[in-house]
C-alpha cells in the first residue's frame, strides 16, 4: 500500500514563542495557515499538514531532547544548493538564529552533494534545510 505523510503534530511548551516562530518559518516555506487559536497552529502545503499544539500543563516537565526516543528532527528539502544559503540569509540571520554544527556545509558522509543547515526551534527541536 502506497501512502503519503498526511500530518504531524508537535506539542510545544510556550505558544508565545513557538507559534510566531512556526508561522514565520512555514510562511517562508509557502505553507498556508489552515487553523489557529491561542493554543495551536495548523499549516499545510496541500499535501502535508503540521499541527503545533500547546503541551498540556501536566506534561510540561518532560522537556524535549532530540536524543530521547522519538522525533529527532525535521528536514525540509530545497530544489537548489543556493536555496540553503538564501534561507540562512533571509530567515536565520534576521532572526539571530545561530546554525548548529558550523552549518551550512556539505555532509558527504550522508550522500554525495548533501548540503544543509541545521538550527533549533524555541523548544530546541532540530530543523534542517537540505539540498541533496
């Protein structure tokens, strides 16, 4: 059976930091807002939806760490190598978001021509923009 990824739900600690961050990020990636309230944001590109929902109070003590079991990071593939650099200049630098691992750079240990930048969201979830 062939499938496509329909949606991903990510619970967020602080909607006042995370929702503006994700609105800006997904607007940059040309996703559209499909639903929003004080406690959540839903965006879609017509194929995959992302839902960012306020973590329930009794679960806020378990902070996210990408080395724990579960989600490690999100990776968004771009069409051209130059798009990675453009993203850094137009999105990360104006927001004073410091890339991880001295990126953007090539990662030949992944695949030939793999070029990416890694950074963190307000809850420290790793996000990648990659050309391969």
